[in-house]
C-alpha cells in the first residue's frame, strides 16, 4: 500500500496508524493491546522529559512526535472495538479545558494567581465528577490517585491532596523536626540489628517501614521547600553520573581498572572531579 498523503499531517498520522493495524499492516502492531504498549507509552513520556531538561529542541520535536503516535495508537485500538476514536479524545480534552478555565473564557474576576487557579481547578474537577456521576463509593479525597504513578509522584499527589484540607505542618521547621525524629527511629532499628560494621544487612521489614517513612517525609519536605522531588533526584543522579564518568577517565589514564585502586584513591579522583566541575561552572558564570 502507499503511505497516506493528506494535506493535514495529523490526518496522515491517523491514517498511518490505521494502516499499521489493518489486515495488510504490520504483524507486530497488529498483535498489540492497550496493556502491551504501556511500557512504550511510559518510555516515550520519559524521553520527552529528558529532552526538555536538556533544552534539546530538535530532539524534543522528535520525542513529542513519538508520544503523539502513542496517543493515536491507543485511540485506534479503542476505535476498533467501538469505544471512541481520536476526535473524541481531542474534543473531550478541549471541552474539559474550556470548563476548567472560566477565568480565561468567562469571568476573569477573583483569579489573580496560580494558587487561586489550582484551587478553582480542584473545585471544577469535583463538579465534573458529580455531574458525570463518577463519584463512586469511595468518598475519600484520595480517591482517583492512580496507583500506577511512580512512588515519588504518588506521594506528592497524596500530600498535596491532604494539605488542601489543612492536614499539614504549618511551617517548614515542623517537617524538618519530624525528619530528624524519623532518622532517629531508623537509627534505633539499625542498631537493633547488631553491628553496622558490615557490608550489607539482611532484609528486615521494620527497617523497610522506617525507610519508607523517611522517603515519604522527604517528598513532603521537598514540597515545603518548593522543590520538585522527582526533578531533584534526577539531577542528583545526573550529577553523580557525570562525576563518576570523570573518575573512570582518571582511572583509565593510570592504565589500571577501578578495582585496582583502593577506595581512598578513588575518593581522591572523586574530589578531583568535583573540583574540576566547579571550576568549569565558575568559568561559565564569568562568560
């Protein structure tokens, strides 16, 4: 078959997606279901985030296209079973966004900040649920938070929900003090295991519980500090990777392997990498 050749790029993409699923289409695409392509949907989403953080516009365009294809593919699967199609998806989100932005398409009074917009957004979401009869039997304010969300993101959603109901520390210091308390509880559990002068401790459910409390509280502390925890951890990962790659370069110049060096020697390379990166950053600031 010939590739679609409409005037609209979107029409071409929709037609191509249908072609891939047709009897004469791609064997792999014809085998897929909503569930089987979920990993690809997640991967493409993270690749979009990656290009945004790198400020890479050329690849951002490409990755957004890949993500758009995931949406057209899921829409095609739904169309085949008579559930809905892409136009319904586009129309639903259009109508929803108009409804949730009355300060843009209606009365502009009383909405002067992002915080007020978010508060209004939650109220309008609740009205939508009541109108559609989607309130369900679960009346909790935590209802509807997807369990499939990454743990850090779900923690943030949970805490954001309860905070809006006044269930929160009034100040940053309260969270930080609780953090110190949780570290103390973890320390107690660790000491109950005996000596910590060992390479690795065996799994213990109580330690897992205490670590979980710390992770959850760190997300809360991040929110209080106006820091996105997911972005914060990704930056920490990136920083560690950059420094470690430099350590690998230093080691390679010695003609030895990482394991040939003592931990003290590797720490020296690590400090050297930190210093070199700081100097490079300082040079950028002076330019």
